[in-house]
DNA sequence: CGTCTCGTTGAGAGTTTTCAATGTAAGTGG
DNA sequence: CCACTTACATTGAAAACTCTCAACGAGACG
C-alpha cells in the first residue's frame, strides 16, 4: 500500500527503516470510487491525500455554476485544498475521484506531529512545496501569456500524460477555455499535422 | 537592516537571540537602484532576495518581445526565480527594481546550510512556500475563471496595495491583459461608481 | 522647453464564447 | 445482450470580448 508513497518520498529525501515505520503510522488508507467526493465545498479539508492508485481532481464552482479545474492528482501525487487544510477554514473547492482510487490520508494534527518527529519529512514537504510553486508558476505564466491554442500546445508539451488521461472537457476547464474552443483547436492542429 | 526581515520571520516561527545572530551571518545586504537588474535572463539565480525596502519585479519576455509580470515584491516579501535558484539552471526571467531598494541576499549554499543549522528556518520556509502556493493558486483560479474585468475587480479586492503601488501597464501585464483593456475597464468601473 | 514615457481613446480585426444542433460513445436497466 | 438514456465531442453561426494599431494628451525629467 505504501509502495508508490515511499518511492516518491525517497526520490527527494533519505529515510531510515525506523523513520519509514514511524511515518506509516500517521497515514490511513482509503479507497474511493469514481465520482465519489473526498471533499465538498463548505467542509474543512481535514486530510492530505496521497494517491497510490487512481485519479482525483479538485475544482471550484463559480456563480454561474461553471466548474474550474484546479488540480489533478494520479499515482504519486498529493491532493488537498491546502488553504482549508492549513487554516482549518471551510473549503471553496470540491475534490472527487475521476477513477476508482486508493489513497493514503494524513490528518492535520498527525501531519504536524510527523513533521516534528521526523524532520526529514519537514524537508520533504519543503521540497515538495518548492516544486509545486515552480509548476504553478509555469501554468500561471502560460495562462497569462498565451492564447488558447498556445496554452494547449504548451500543456501537451509539458504534461502529455494529463492530456491523455483527463477527459477533454476537464482539460478545457484546466486551461480556462471552453470545451468547444478546445475541440476546434485540436481539430485545427490535427489538420496541420495529419501524420501522427 | 534586518528589522523588516525578523519581524516577518517572527510572524511565522519563534527565533532565539542566538538563532537570530546565526541567521544574520548568512545574509548580505545589497542596495539596487530603480531600473537596475538583479537577474537577467540566461543567468543563474544565485540568491534569494528579501526586500527590506523598495520594490522589485520579476518577469519574462516572450518571442514577440512582450513582458509578462510574474511577481512583485516590496517590503517584507521575497524575490527570486525559484526554479533557477534551486536547480542551478539559467533563468528565463528578468528581475529588476521598480523603486530604489534595499535587499538581503542569501546564496544557495548558505541557504542550504542555514536550513540545516537552524531547523526553525526550514520550518519558516515550508510555511512561506505553503502560503505562496495558496496565493499562486488563487491568482491562477482568477486567471482561468474570470474575464479581464472580473480579474481586475478580484485583484483590487485581494491586493489593493498592488494596484496602488504598481504602474498600471505592469498591473495589466500581471493580469494577462493589454494596458488599453485595463484602461478601458477602469474607466468603465469609475463611471458605474463615481462616488469614490 | 523639448523629449520621453505612460495612460487614454477610437476603430477595426481577431479570438473566444455562447447558443444550438448533431453525432457518437458509454453506462444503465430491462 | 439490447434498447434506452445520458454524457461528451463536434460543428456552425452570431455575439461578445479583447487585442492591435494609431493618435492624442498629460506628466516626469533632464
């Protein structure tokens, strides 16, 4: 159950056997099925979720009822509303499963305790957050700098797995464009490069 | 010179006198003047910069020569290209001063050493990065969810100091719209609410 | 006083959205 | 397993939004 988890953690920091054992105690496994909510708007995000298997999405819903995809997480990625989790305020996001998923959950108190008892995990999360900042910054730059078509090309280049794995209308939302526009863009690009 | 710095750090973590003294040794003060570069595209970002006084901006320049504002930092904020700083790769950003500024710089090796020798600073930076993630996420959501007008209204509400302090054409770039569009939006909003 | 930068305004062009219709694939219940 | 329903992708046409290009005015600075 912790295979993906420790392989991810060990990518960033060194963990002794004892530390691994201790870290495990803070997490609880959870399975959720496709379409099932992990978090609903208005509730407090009580856990960080690590995806061992499957696919989650986080999104918010605006006044007009339109969903805006914030983040996708599949094997090896984390999912949460960090703001709600850290500030213990009601979330403005929804989190649910796009595919049946197996998760590892850690609560806020356990998270704090783990960071204090296993300082290398403090380090792991600092590194994780650093990387998250960098990737968010890239997405942001693409969002403010590029046209819809350029944004899609950029995403295809930087995150092809996302394009492959995520339903098209959710990709459109993730890019901040309408499904119709994305459909037209793909159509246009396919015409230009039919040999793929 | 460290007044703003320690008041910021102490907002997030507790620091003993001894730790403060030690932390100080890792930083070097630097003054830069309006329009002066702190970092140019193609160079490696060798320092994190803390702004004691003044105002910096980071931005990239696209193929068409258009600048895209990534971040502004005034008193109490950090500035760097995190990707370049952490990966020690050439930066794709420029950083320069919008106002004459006084900075505290820390190099990558000193940064790493400080985090190991003063664990509470590891904690400080994790918290800092957490907050950064949250604010970047908000900006991103606004960027993908809203029209130009909504984005400006949102920014005015969440970060009025930015609107006041940053030249208008840079605010437009920050929002991912043209200066002309921003000018028209402001004009329109002033007509609707002339009594302010 | 002249120059330069920045903000404003106008008009037309280009992009993206909206609304609607159609086709297609997937999921569900009989 | 098939028929039916539902959700999703595609396409078209018009509307809305934003950009581009250009001109003008105001203020900063030497």
